[in-house]
C-alpha cells in the first residue's frame, strides 16, 4: 500500500468536522490500509485520524503495539457515548503538531460506539491510555486540536512553539503537508 503525508495542524482540513462514512467499499478498505502503513512508518505514532492524511471522513485507527498487547482497531463513524467523571493528566503529542508535547486532563474512561471494516457495530469501554488516544483521535474528527484543550495560560505559553510549527520550522521523519499545501520532505541523512 502507500505511506501518506501527515497534514500540519494549521492546514484547513484539520479544522473541519469530518463526514460520516456512508459506503463501506474498497476505497475505505484502501484508506484504512494506507493509514496503518503510514502509522507504522512513524516510530512514535499510536493513532491516526483520516483528516490527518487529508481525507475528511469519520474514521480513525489505533495501534498501541508499543504500549500493550492490544490489537489494532479501526473506528468508523465513532460516537463517544459517555465519559467518566474522573480526570487524569498525561502528556500528549500529535503527529500533526511536530515536536509539541503538553500535559492535558481528560476523562479516564470512555464508552464508544463505532463500526469496523466488516460493518459490524461495536459498543466498548476503554480506560487509561487507550481512552486518551480515542479521545484525541475523536477530537480530530470533530475539528479540535489538542492545543485547543490547553488552559488559557498554557496556550499563551505555547504560542512561540505553535508559531514555529505554523511556519514550518520543525524536523520530522515523515512527509508533511504544510498549511499552504506544500509538501515537506524530511532530509535523508
């Protein structure tokens, strides 16, 4: 399959809510395969939303292969049904926001309804790190970036870092589409 470029957080595709998947077809299967190929090409990625690769569809993937023994999951038309009341603070990063890591508080558990590629509906509860990854990826589908969840003080303190990302002043080991649509390619060393 193919490795797709990741879209920079300031590209407009990441600020638009995604569209529901209406047809489960080969195009969707290929998209999901390409998303997994892309995720596996990046050493520190554990989740990827379709709009992060420029496709405004309601699908994301998760593989915690380096975190635990769970198997890869595909979430199509996901809907978070409930959140726990207890919040946990943990450092998050994002493939669309290179070199940016901040602590965020999120609910420790979620219950989510979604479809898999076999058009089978699931309703599952997740906790701990998996819950956090699901919330992060679902935010992408809703057009919400992780830095928008920071406290006002943390957002203010992050402006310089975010400005550099917007200007393309970063290094990543994967291709990235910049806010102006230009492709950034990592230097081969």
